DNA sequence: CCTTGACCTTCCAGTGACTGGAAGCCTTAT
DNA sequence: ATAAGGCTTCCAGTCACTGGAAGGTCAAGG
C-alpha cells in the first residue's frame, strides 16, 4: 500500500507518516521504485500512533508504548505507569488552564467593551499586583 | 537598571527579556558601555508582558494588548475582543483535555498494572475502533 | 596594577511535532 | 508524447523560548 492509502486508512497526513519513519517509529518496506510500501502491521502501528497522539502522549511516550505493544512479555504495570504519568500531566494542564480561565473571565466580565478607553482587563495586566 | 535587576523585578528570565527586545516588545535604553538600561516604563511593560503570558496570551496578542495599553485613545472593546477570543481558545483546550482525561482514565482504571502482559490500555490504542 | 569573578554583550543552535514548499523521479491515462 | 498526479528527498519555518560559546565590562581584593 502506498503512503496516501496508508494516510487515508490511518487518518494521519502523509507528511506525518514520513516524519514517523524519519524518527524510527515505523519501518515500512520499499517497493522497487523506491516508494514506501505499507503492510498491515505498519498500518496498524500508524493507527496505534494516531490514537496515542490523540490522547496527548508525547512521541517518546508513543515510542515506549509501541515497544510494549509489540512485546508479548510486557508487564502491564509498565504501560499503566506511563499512562498515569501522562494523566497527571493532563490534570496539571487542566488545572493551569482553569486558573487562567478564572482570572481572565473575571476581567472580561468587568470590561464593558465599548469605545471608551477605560478597561479593567488592561488594569489587571498593568496595574499593581492584586490579591 | 541592568537586565538582571529588571529580571528580578519583573519575574522574567534575562534571556526572555532579551528575546522580547529582539522581537520589538520592549525598547530599553542603552548605557554608554552597551548594557541595556531599563527605566520604570520598560520595567512596567515587562511586568505587563509577564502577566499576559501567564494568562496564556500569545506573543502577538501581547503585542496588540501592549499597544492598546499604551494608547490613551483605545477602545476597551478592542481589548475585550482579544481577551474573549483567547478565552474561547482556553475553553476549547480544556474541553479537549477533559475528553482525553475521560478516555485515558477509563483505560487506566481497567488496567490491573501488574507484571502480566494483558493490558486494556494497549488494547484501546491498538485494537479495533470502539464506540 | 593585576587578577578574579560576576556581570554584560552578541550570535548560533536546539526544543516538539510537525508543516509547507521546492526540485525532481515515477506512473497512468489519453 | 504529454499531462496530471503521486512519490521521493531535503530545507526551512512554526512558537516562545533556552542553552551555550566567545568575548567585552566592572567592582573588589591583593
């Protein structure tokens, strides 16, 4: 299967698939003409990578997860540890974003947003530190 | 004031301050020896930038906000529009992360996490599409 | 006066995970 | 024979810094 079919079936852009080969995540065979030739196994890995990336795992996490996926003697504890670490990071990011949202939505709510210069948002950013 | 004092008083790393000058966000004076010399106005802008960045505004948003901050004839509506746009993006990011968290925490909860290879997390990533 | 150490300067390269584009080869259909 | 489309590689750019090298400046101590 050529790269554009692999792209269609995995949902990843062809550019991304080439990049994943560059960094050693997949190793498609090559046809005589030099084109990449994806078998079911490599396609399967692309799907796996697409799902893991969609869950926000880093490429290095994906590399580790893929190695575990292909290792019949893996310990599920290793997988779970990676996933829990990532879950902690997601929770941290959500907490950070919620703190931003709280501050910013308060400022936005206080701003009348018309053509006058008076603006609590700018005051919050530039004024003296607030409690 | 030299850059390290500006860094201490603004909370930004000196490297970041130099970068902000590079991209034209601040324009500190120069002493005869070539050192940057920050007055209160430039320091104030650094504090403003630090707060805006902490709220997740992009550098280009910061540039626009700073211009409005320095414009006595601004319309607060312009500020509010930028802030609301950013708030939308924050909300979108939170929603994305919460979706990831829901999927991932479910998978993690299903994984016994011991030394056996059986692993619902990997099955979720590599298996057939789920409803 | 000299040295030491802490500053400061500029410039270059790297981060993560792609993405866009150029230049050129291959295939398929007309 | 040619035109369109797909494939290849390689280089550069994204965002907002961050690290490090090479070298100039300054204040204190001997």
